[in-house]
C-alpha cells in the first residue's frame, strides 16, 4: 500500500507541475498599444465586426514589467490570433471603449489603414487589460458612429513552444524586422518569447 501511495503522490505532483506550466505558457505577459486617427465600425456578420483605423502610428509600444519599447507597426502582423483587446474610441465630445477579440489584423500596403476583424465581447476576466476595460460597452452599440481618434490596447500572450514555429516564417519575419528597429536586441528578445516559442 505504501508503494501505491508514493506513486500516487508522485503522479499528483507531476500533474500539478504540468498544470502550472500550461497556465504559464498562456499567461499574458506583454501589453501592446497602438494609436490611430479616425475609425469606422462595420457589422460584417452576426458574430464578427470590422474596425478600420486610419493613419495608425508607425510604431507600436510594447510593455513588459514596466519597461516600454517601440517597434515597427509591421511587428503586429507576426502575432498569433486571437488577441484580446480594448479599443478606445474618441470623438469631439466623448470617449467610448469596447472589449473585443481580434481574429485577424491586417495593414494596407501603404500602412495608412489598419483593419481589425473582431468579435465583440461583453466582459474581460483577466488582469492585464483591466485598467482599460472599465466602463466599456458592447461594440455593436457603436457601429453607426465615426470617431476622430482610436487607441488599441492588446494583450499579447506568450505562446507554448512549437517545433514548427521555431523555424517558421512568422518567427523569421519577426526577427528580420528587428534589423530596422532602434532597439534590435529587445526586439529579438520579444520575437523569441512571443513568436518563436
């Protein structure tokens, strides 16, 4: 009986360790912020909506542990989706925020517009975006409005290691984009942790 209890204890410890590793692999670690000018919202399907942001900044600010670094905006195309985000819309006299799940993110060829295919969410249950997720409303309530300024706060989650990902095109593209970055070592570090696995 002692042998079985010892084996059971070892199995329990291993299971708890694996659960901790799985939770850590999907834990949010980076906050990305991108600012743009005007935006429009279109209700595309029953589940999805499209947000088009004009003239997004040329850089995205990525924060980890209180340190913020700016990266070329093209860096965002290397991120795995879906991405939880809070989009803050500003018009002449008011500000509105909505919680969304970004399913697809694309830039126009001239980088003058950013298109987000999103699923509207009613709540956010983690902590990284919680300061921005206060007093939000469902995106469907805003779909007839046009806004003067738009801010997108994104929760970038470290993905679990994947053998194919380490040598994949997303990883290579991310690292290659770092050559033009003012902080190439920070950029490669973030690519390594978020994109390459």
